C-alpha cells in the first residue's frame, strides 16, 4: 500500500457521495490520512469508529453499518 501512487485527484473529481471511515486506533491508515481524503472531496463525510483499528467492520459492525446506511441514504437522495 505504501508504494501506491497518490490518487487524490480521482477523489477530487468524483461527483458522488463519499464516506471516509477510519478506526480511531487504526495505525495502518491513520486518521490524518482519512482527513486528507475528506479535504480532497468537498462533501465527504468522515466517520471515526471509536475503539476500532484497521478492521473496523469486524471490530464494530454496528457502527460501520450505520455509516454505510447513511451513505446509502445520501446516494439515494442525489
């Protein structure tokens, strides 16, 4: 993952709804990187899952499910 090129321009030009979800304790993809993605997309939502690491969907499935449901609702409204 570290060797991949920066693809921020793809996110910047995407016109659909965006959810950036990160575990509060994620050391592989830290909150700072998530915040960078949110800044790159003007309407992105940032969800920080408390007490979760890199495997947020496994560690906190209810919180991740709620965030995905909200994204689906946003996508359906557009």
